[in-house]
């Protein structure tokens, strides 16, 4: 009888240790998932700041640059896509498109000395440049936490728990094709 009781206690202790390990692993996965969500919210916050600045910048520049309708149309279209984007992947694509259109606008502004001397345009350009830097920083941080999360859910034994509880890999924030080429603005 004593041997049976000791065996039962040993089995219960082993089950308890295994359960504690499973709970701890699950909780760490939840924490990492929340880190990714929080960091994505930080990226979206900075994207929203850019989204809010654009109409002011465009309106300030429009008066002096009526002939640059193509740039303004590209910005308006990209901004509309950003507003309607659903999910991380669409938001990344829309953000990259908007970033390209803004880069073309920045090149145009650099080529118009009277715009560079306009205080409103200069102030808005500084705000936009600061916002772009913040977005870049938050994207980098997002990719860091996504890397940590994705590698954790792929490693054994957490990959088993991740599969059981529906933890899936998250997408990285990646540049679009052609992002390494400077925008070209032609004055015809």
C-alpha cells in the first residue's frame, strides 16, 4: 500500500510540474503576442500622425505648385488606401505607397525655393520629417518583437502549444519593391 501511495504522489508531482510548465509557456506566448500587438499599435499611432499631417502639408504646398497635380493625386490616392486598409499586410502596403508619394513631394518642394522659404511649408516639412523618423523607429521595434515572437512559437516545445492555441506567425514590416530607388520628379 505504501508503494502505491508513493507512486501516486510521484505521478501527481510529475503531472503538476508538467502542468506548471505548460501554463508558464502559454503565459509567455500570450505576453509575446501582446508585445507584438502593442508595438503594432505604436506603428499605427505614428502612421496616423503622418496621415493627419498630410492634408495640411498638401494644402500649404498646393497654392504654390498647381502644376504638380500628379504628385498630389498620388498622395491623395495613397492616403485613401491607407484609410481603407484592413489588417497588418494591407496597412504595410498602403503605408509604403504613401511613403513613396511623400518622397516625391519632398523632392518637388526641394526644387521650389519659394516653397522652402514659406514658414508653413517649412514647419510642416519638419513635422513630417520627424514623423517619418518616428515611423521608422517604431517599424524597427515592431520587427524586433515580431522576430522574438515568431522564433519563440517555432521552437520546440512551445511550437506544440502555439499550434494548439492558435498562435500564428506575424508578418514583418518590409519595404516594397523599388523602395531602394530614389523617387524621380521631372519638370516638363
